C-alpha cells in the first residue's frame, strides 16, 4: 500500500473532518492502487461463487485472502489519519483502540434483505471502501442523513435512539423521505477504490439494494465505540454488530 500511504500523507485530518461536517461525508479519490483493487475484487467474486451466488460477509481481517484488506487496519498512515479525523471532529484525542472491520458482499436473492435498513453505527467514525459496485440496475448508493444526533453520554440514551429507528413505522418514514429526496438526505454513488468517511454513529444511513445478478461489496472500518466501557452494553452484547450495514 505504498501508493496509498503517499496519498494519505498528503491529507489533512482537519480538512476531511470539515468536509464531513459540511457535506455529510468526505472522499479520497483513487485510494486503492488498481492492482490491489483487482485482487480484492477477485477475492469477492470467489467468495460469492463459493456461497452459491448469495450474500456473504467477513468480520475481522484474518480471512481476506492476502488482499490489502488484511493489512490496511495496521497501516500506520491509515490509522493515523482516522485518529486525526476523530480528534478534529470530536475535540479530544482518540482512545488507543483498533478497528471493527467488516467486508460485505451483497448478491443474489438475499441482497434486498440486507439493504434499505436505516440505522446508526455503534462507532463514531466509519471509513468505507467500495470493492465492487453494480454495473446495471440500481447502483447500490450509500444513503446518509447526516448528523442527526450527538454522541450520547450514556449507552441507555443510545439504546433508545436505536429502538426509535429500528421499527417498522420509522423505516417506512425514512424510505418515504428517501423516495421524495428530502433535502438533507445524501444519495452517494460509490466508486470502487475510493475511500469514504462519515460519522456513522451520528448519521442515519443505509444502502440501496442491487439486482440479484450483481455484486455490491464494501469494506468497512469502524473506529471508536463511545460506549465500549458501558456495563449495560456488556450485559446486552450480541454476537452481531448492527453497524455491519452500509
């Protein structure tokens, strides 16, 4: 990732954090070198094929076939940039934590079930790298309603937010707002190899579906859980993180 490291070295965290606040997201064009992107795309195609052409997901970095996705979470330039964006956006140094990493591969008949579910992430900053996007039909856009809540001081308040969002009536209203292209809602067409940042904890977001014969694959790096030390969260912890949908 030498080329990507040079790209990151030229970026200013304050500028990216400012773009996120102003536009709802920030983008680094052409972040992944073409050869590295092709290897990752081949890995995704193989994983989907082995699963019968249906949805498959990976948590962590250990089983990603020697692609750049195995190494990026430990890359000093990438880690430093995410820490800098967090600090600029939150006015405090980032805690010494790693990433919660997900690779999502939407395909087949299950793709629709994993789409259009508006949610908040459990982590403050989300870094997203599209690996593959649909070439026809719906584009699988990232939909963001930026900065709709603050970082909650207590996990209980965060839990109330999620209950208010994750119900049938709220989801219908959010989809209606998206269909009407409500002014604050961003529909972002993603380009493979770019790097996107947004405040996943503070922003409602989801993804458009893709056709059953297409693949929409995104790598997600979630950074800093503000409720990591909550005893209530530990008691309620479930194996699957809700932040794996973007």
